[in-house]
C-alpha cells in the first residue's frame, strides 16, 4: 500500500476522477473480515529480528495479506470503507449479497497460503480470517474536515446486523444474514446459528454452486487524482512518508 490512493475507498476514488455525489441513504451489502494471528507473528518477528527489522518484516507480511484479500473485494465491485485493527469493513453498493458472499469466499481462498507461515527464524504461524455479510439499507457519511482529514462511515441497522453476524462466525468461516441467504443461488450451508440477544438467524456458507461473476472496477491511473483530492484522506505524517517513498517504514 505504497500509493496514497490505496487509503481511499475504491468507489470514492472513482468518484473523485468522475465527479459524483454519494447519497446518504443507500442499499447494498456490507462485508466484515477480521484476520487473526498477527499478534503471535509480531512477537515472533521481534524476537527473531529485533524491533526495527521485525517491524519491517511485519509490514511486508501485512502488505502481502491485505493486498490479497482486498484484491478479491475489488474484483467483485466492493470497496473497503474502513480499517479497524486487523479488520476491514467493505461495501458492495446495489448488491443483494450475492457479490459480497462470492467475494468473501474468494477472500478465504486468498488466505490459504497464509495458513501456515514460516518466519525467518523458523517459527510456524497460522493466520486465519472470519467474514460476515449482511444486506439491506445503510447510511453513508463523509465525516471530518476537508482542510484536515476526512473518511467514509457507514451506519444503520444493516451494520448492526453485520456486527451480530461477525460475533457468530468462527475462524475460516463466511457467515451471512437471512436477507443475504435468500438472494444466494444454490448455496452450500455448513451450519445455522442464532444471535441469542436479538434472535437474528445466520448461516455459514461453505460454497456457492454458481458464484457471482467478477465485476472489477475500471483501472485508475494514480496521476489522475489531484493532490488536493487525495491528501485529506491520510494523516499528514503518513502522506508525507508515502510521498517520500518511505511507505515500507510506516511501521516505525
């Protein structure tokens, strides 16, 4: 993620090049993906390589992993709206859950090479991901100060249901809400679960006999985005490091 535009949601990038406004009320599918295993990986790398080199190696792993899963989000027309710790929240505008679920399953496949990592010192580390999908209406806001920093935010009942679904998901699973399941064509169900607090029902989807077709975004030339449009999306220190070609050293 060495380019500043990598920190801007993909649909927002497209809108900056071909100006359009986002309505604050929208309909689609939200996807939450949480990767676990970074803590033992970090500890092993610091122990083996020291703090500075360990941080550099961790950054390399992070870039490999997040590039792999985010590529699958973009391949099916989704956008990464937010990062929170080791998790990402994504939005598939206008989707009934079909593309988002196909994307989540593809993300799990992309995680397979990282299920058994070997560190430079020979330690074996397993990284896994759990994913949840919920479909319905949402509110989307652009928050912050354009003169300082801005970011996209999603809110609404669909996001509340997404959080409930995520709590029911286990490592390596893709779990969907009832609205999403109803839209899936010949989904293979591994298990059904219920949220004890609100009674919401969810299903663990293990495969789709007829996955959604890819719907990739048009390719954007980073130079097509003006500096004034890009800069508000990053913290000043991050922006300056990326502009100086020091993206690999952000972990410092």
